[in-house]
């Protein structure tokens, strides 16, 4: 018998806002952390894909991010 696939769970707009404003304002790294979360939310990258990104994978002129060896070992292009 074939198992049904579970659909992914998405954050609501309020949950996204709560996530982006949860960072402690006493530390400088809050800007880095907030920017990384915003980048993940806007591009749909997985955390593991974002960790493996290199500067040469990002093309700001075309707005493309090339993800090498993403889920399933496949390469893909994500737009910023």
C-alpha cells in the first residue's frame, strides 16, 4: 500500500513577522541573524543549502543563486 505524502507546513504572515523580530537588540549579530532568516524565507532555501553557499554561487546582476548538491543531490537555481 502506497503511503500518502505529507504536505509541507508554511508559516503565516504573523508567524514570519514574529520570527524576524525575535532577535535580541543588544547584540550586533542580530542584523546578521535577521538577514539570514529573511533570505531563507524569501528564497525558499533550506538551511543546509544556505550553509553551503559560496559568494561565487550568487549573481546579483541576474538575481540568481545556484544551489549545488541540494536535496536529492540535484543542482537548482533560486531567484532572489
